[in-house]
C-alpha cells in the first residue's frame, strides 16, 4: 500500500522552500510542478484553497493542515495521487537522496540510515492506508 501521509508530507516539505523563497535550488522545477499540481487540484474547493492560501502566508504554521488535505486528495483521486507520487520520486532521484517521513519530521538523507538535513516537522506519524 502507498503511504499517502508520507507522500503528502514530503510533497509539502518540497514546496515549502518555494513559498518561503528560500532553498529553491532543492525544490527546483519539479518542486514548482508539485506546487502547480496541488494548486490545480485545489481549484474550486474552498476549504482546500483556503488551506493553501494560509500555507502561502505562514508555511510553517499551516504545513500539516495542507499535507492532510493533499493526502485526502491523493487517497480519493488516483490520477492525482499517482502524479504526485511520480513527482516526489523524481525530486528524490534528482538529488540522489532518500526523504524519510517519520513521526518527528522529514529528513533528507543520503542513505536510509543517516538523516543529514532537517527539512520540516510533521504532526502525524505516517500510517499505511
């Protein structure tokens, strides 16, 4: 089963530097594609659009709320979920890293055992769906 919490949380962690206008090198073109995909998916959904707007204003405060909505959308729309998964995997491959989603945060690691750069915090532990 795909762990949509981990994928959604990772996607939001990838786009956070774009919103904060810092670390854009890490997010790059694929990060912009993820952000664009999320914006398109949220269009017309007032709650989702509001969460995205809040995230754009205060990314650290609204990161987990946005990730939760991204997860819900990925679980209920397989086309969106698969494209999101593909883009997240692409970022991981481009940078030759593993993005580890655990209960305490997202970390960038060069292998699965050693986290080297903290990307952000997560309020929920990933769970299998």
